[in-house]
C-alpha cells in the first residue's frame, strides 16, 4: 500500500500545482461542485415536500377516523352503552395522539424545507460569485494570451490561420450558451419548486 499512497500523494500534488497555475480551471471545478450541491439540495427539497404531502394525507385520514370515533362515542352514550362509549373515547384519544405526532412531523418537514431552500439560495449566490470570478479570471487569461499573440505576430507567417479546433476549444460563445441553457434549466426547476 505504501507505493499506492506515494503515487496518490504525487498525483494530488501535481493536481494542486496544475490548479494553482490555472486558477480559471479551479474556479470552474468549484462552480461544478456548487452546481452538484445545488442539484442535491433541489432533490432534498423535493423529497421532503413528498414526505410533507404524505404526512398531510395521513393527518387528514386520522382526522376522519377521529370524527368517526367521536360519532361512535356519542352514539354509544345515547344508547346508554357506557362500556362502548369508554372504549370509543380511548380509541379517539389514541388517534388524537397519533394525529398530534404526525402534525409535529409535518411541522418538522416544513422547517427542513425552509432551511433547505435557504441553503439553496446561499449556494446560488456563491455559485454566481464564483462564475463572475471565473469570467474575470478567464478575461485576464485571454488578455494575457492576446498580448502574447500580438507580440509573436511577426514570427507567424502571414498566411497561417488558427484552425477551427483551436477556436472551438476556447469558444466563448459555446460557454455563454452552456451557461444560458444551465440557467434556464435552473430557473425551470425553481419555478417547479415554487409551485
């Protein structure tokens, strides 16, 4: 295992050096992690909302059962069947306790949903900050690259042209469309959450 650990540390060190020398890539990696956290938080919100809906249905069902046993209590009392009335009251009390527990669980779900939504908003803000910084760093890197290109213009032949593959690798229009499409998807998911 020593060789594997040494190799693993070596790779981590090289990766850290690479990321430090390419800050725009590090920011892209952070933005991707934030995107994953955003998606995970959305899934969590939807899961808790599903639990809340299930608890609401159970509370409604329990309330109907409580009403049914209340009617039975009244019917048994009217018929002077105090033994049945007592048993029905005990059943009604047990259902009330059960309903109160479910109500408490539902309130807990509501609180968890609010906390998850707040976390989601915080992640969104952080992601926008990282994206803005990434754009700033990328612009800086591009400006430096353009300066180098201008300085080396005389060394390149007049008839040489940049290939499409090189243009495509750093295509700012492609990046803008990807960001725009991702933002549209997030907006759609936000609207679905708000419903």
